[in-house]
């Protein structure tokens, strides 16, 4: 009789999800596992498909804006801007200075709020409860700013073709100015609380590694791309709005793993606060918030594509126009959809326990994936 016995394992299918939309979105992952090792992963999407692009063909340009809110309900301001920016490009509109500064302030506050939600829920998935509570307290302050500005906390419908819908109420800019140093200190506290934690480092370092070649081949953008050492940020490399007036760094890492993506997002929050601080210092004391646009918007016949740097990566909008008040065709380039494609490669060969760390580090929003 043999002194050693060989452990026999059988391949098993594991269903991860579909998850409820109040958690991380309606998403299903079919995972084949051999013991504790993942041999294959198949993402199943479409549970949240609403046909946004087709619906937009029967809506005028202002009516489309609330639909963009719901594509990525964690960073609705970015989606608002992405759509109106494309229309403004087609119409050749010049946006008032005050409106441009308001846009930049809310876009960067939105980036901070989005990363705070990611930070809290990611660490909760990894087994830490306290960071979620701290992150939500700080995110709540930003949502209060947005509520005061637009009357909403999640889907804002704030941007307009030619400017913004509402001006900053009295005292709003001063409140945001006071928030910046407060939030900087909070981020340092996050590092003290979490970043050096031995358990966190062991869970994230060397896990879910993306190479530069894969990042380019899979058309990754945002944090996933910059975690491989590629320094690419549309706010710097293809400046839009008034981003060329601000001094800020583009954080990068070279490891390409989950820990690199974690560190970049925390540094991005700091850089967003730097941009907000500069925008407040330069903020015009008076001026219009809307360009002179016709009551019924009609884009000239032709097509246009613009893209911006959203919290999850590059989000773009393509519009084909036949000169009417509704788009002939509209197509959104959603970063979550593109970034999700690399997931099967990242989890293959990893332990089941590491799947949570990898999936969370990609930071996908299913409203963007399904469209």
C-alpha cells in the first residue's frame, strides 16, 4: 500500500451572482474551479440592459441627459458632461467661463465621491467594515454639495448643452473650499488605517497582474491602464474643457496588480482635490452659466466623437446627425464594458478567494456594461 495518497479533485461550476443592483450591479460570473484554483471564468452580462442608445434616437438632446445619469449612477456628472460635450463640439459652442469652472469642480468632486464608494465597498468585500463607514461619511459631504447645487443626490441632470442648469448658490464655493483640506486629511487617515495593513497587502500584492501589452490589446483605460506604468490621462494628453489651466499629476504604478490599482485611486483623489482647489481660486465672481443656444437644439448634419477621463476610464460619445433635433444614431463608449473583457484572463489560475480582490479592483458599474 502506498505511503502517500494523491488528492483527487473534480472540476466544478460555481455561479457568482447574479447580484442585486443595490449591491454591485446585476452581474453573473460562471467560474470553473479545480479544487481552489480557477480554470475558467465566463462573464454573463445583459441583466440590466435598457437600450439607452436606441431610446436616445427618439429623444431630443436635452431629454437624453437624464439617461446618461443612469448609465453610471456612481459618477453621473461625468456622463452628463460626456454627452453635452459631444453636442457642443458639433455645434461649435463657446461655453461661458463660470459654467466651465462649475463643470470642472463638480467633475472632480464626482471623481472623489466615486473613488470613495469604491474604497469603502472594496475593503468591505475584503473583510474590513470600518473603512466603509468612514468613506460613506466623507462621500455624504460631497453628495450634500451636489444636492444643494442640483437638487439631487445620485442622478443630477445638471449639465446642459451650452453650460449648466443652475448656478452655485450663495456660500457654496466657500463650503467646497473648506472641504478640500478636510478631505486631504481624511485620505491620510485612510492610509494610516488601511494601506499598511499586512492582511490587505497579502490579499492584493501580486494578484490580478495586468501587463502593458494586455492593457493595450484589451483597450483598457483609466486606473487599469495607468497601473501598468502607461501614463495616459485625457485631461492631460487630450485636454478638454479648461483642464489645461490646472497643474496636477497623473498617478501611475508599474506592478499592474490589485495593490497598484488601490494606490492609484487614493492618489487620484488627492490630485482631484488639487484641481478643485485651483478651480476655486480662479473661479469667476460673476458671469453667465449658459451660452446662447436655441430653444430647440439642432446639430448640423455630420458626425462627431468625443471622449473624457471618467472615474472608471475613458468614456466616449459618438453622434451621427441628419440635422434634426434628435440624433440619427448615438453610441457610447463605456469604460466598464471595455475593462470587463480582461477579467477572465486575470482570474484564470488564481485562487477562488482572490477572485473578489480582482473583480473589485477593476471597479465596473453594470449600468455601463449593459447599456
